[in-house]
C-alpha cells in the first residue's frame, strides 16, 4: 500500500508521560517504536513511575533528557510546567493510573506531569492501566467520562490477565496498538470535505413480529470504516443493521432493520454523498407476506416464500451521478475469482474481499482490494487498521 502503511512519524513531537503502574515497562517499547518511526520523544515521569522503570532507560531510548521534577533547574525561569509541552504536537500519558486520571479530570496540578496536562495547548491522549476493580469503580468511570467530555482521547484499556493475578478490564493496550492510535492522530486528513455513506451490520428480514432471518455479521468492519472515515476528515453517515456496537464519535447513525429499509435509508441520502461504502451483509431474500401476528405452531410443514431483495450497491452504482462506490465481498472459497467477477458485475471501481470464515465477528481481518489496476493485499490486522488502509486507497483513487 506504499505510503499508507509506512509507519512514519517523521518530525512529530510527542510528550510521553509515565505514571506509576507496572505497565510502565511497556512504555519503553512504545518509546522505541516512536523513535524508530522518526518521532521526537520527550519523556516526563511522575515520582511513582520512577519506582517502576528507571529514567535512565527512557533517556537512552528517547535520546533526550527525562524530566521528573516541577522545579527542574535545567529549564529557565522555573517554567518547566509550561515549556516542556509548548513545542509538542501531542501529549500521551501511558500508563495512566486511576489516581492520575482523577487528578487531571479535576484539574489538580501538584507535580510536573499533571501541571503539563493542565497547561497544554496540544491534544492529550491517555492509556489507562489499572486493576479491574479500580477501572470499573464508579469514581474512575466518572473521571473517564469527564476526561472524554473535555476532549481527552482515552485509549483502551483492554481485558486480560493482570499483574495482580486477577483477570479483567484494565490492562494497558499493547505498545503496537497505542502506536497505531497515534499514527491515526497524525494521519493526513485525506478525505477532508468529503461526505461518506457507509452501510454496516446484518439485515433482519421479519417472518412475523417475533421471528426473522438474519446473518452473523457483527458490524465491526463497517463501524471501523465509519470511524476511519471520520479520522480522515470526512462527514460520515452510517446506516446500520442491528448491532451492539457503540457509534464511533462524530458519526451520524441511522438504524434500520430489513434490506428494504436499508435501501430506502441509503437512497434518500446517497445523492448528497461523494463516497458510498457498502460493508453491510445484506440478506439476499425477504419473506413474502410476513405475518403481522405471531405464527402458531401447527402439525404440518410450514413453507416460507422468499423473494429477492434489492441490491443496494448495484442500484447506487447505476445512478447517473453515482458516488465513488466501494463494495465488500465475503466469500468462503475462490476469493480472487469471485471478487473480480463481483466487482465487474456491480460495476464498481473498488471491492474489498475477505474469506468469511476469517472475518465474521472477529476483531481482526485480512483484506484483498480489487480495482482496475489489479489486487492489493492488506495482511491480517485489527479491523480499524485495515479500514484506515482501505480509506487511504480510496483517497488515492479519488485523486487520480
Ligand atoms: O452479497 P454480495 O456478495 O453481492 O455483496 C457484495 C456487496 O454488495 C457488499 O458490499 C454488500 O454490502 C452489497 N450488497 C448490497 N445489497 C444487497 C446485497 C449486497 O448493497 N442486496
């Protein structure tokens, strides 16, 4: 994918703050990833963080002096609490303890790092790391909600084994995941000013008021595409079948049930959009004469008559001033053969194909993009990473 997948943070200036948690050791690896990608990393540690990892380690990895003290005599005029963040593009606190989140949520500033947070002008991201009970406590949840409302980006935490021996939510994200999040923060706004319409999730075709035909699509890939489009600067509408997913920040979501509902929701909005990305797993058929009352059990066979659903993507692609259309194809075999045939049949410029058994319901996927130039393999990665790569490809095709 060329530039899109090249992990460059050349010239980006990061202030990395560490607070006192076992996960501090992961921040050494994170520093290494940032430096390898060309970033300028200035490390600030709380007193407690220095109990977990030595400043010397971070100094060696970042190639710069590490700061811990509000009264550091190396900074002129005792202005360390302001100076150290002024030239930064972004501040990241990883690990962020429950205590530290509480402090910055409430504007407390009694050490160098918390003072830098309140005096900053740049973006702030935090990667919480704590015991499962500490994370789920009402106080921490309240503080996290306050931070989000203040525009702080909260990365993770993840679920899994914890240093204390317990298992659950509270582990800091892995260095690679935090690195990927920062990459997206630095991503050029490739779709700025573009309006993107995305379909996601399964459709549900009613049989009667309590039964229906659906499929196992989780909606994760479509939601990731919507999120990546917002990150790329687009105005995004998501037409979604039933899922239990949280709407990505900044996305307008319209909930639908059946394929025909989805078609209507798409057709009323598609004329105002520049890009249409059909990720939904749309049912091919609906039940003819769905009953308005619950069907009673009988002794004999029951036959359902199915009629074809509209092909939303093909219909959009046929419009006189069609937006740039992207299709998804989940196959269980012969991926390449079926995918190119599908792209041509639907007359769309770009199709992303995956093997259904490797994708449905999972957090990772592997995609192959098919366009008029051939195929481009996107190796297995979290769906959000693939979504960003897909949109970089779309942006490149739009520029052509
Ligand atoms: O089901 P099929 O493999 O043809 O789906 C390929 C693409 O077409 C997907 O992007 C899907 O969202 C879209 N599609 C659609 N309406 C349908 C069936 C599929 O928009 N009725």
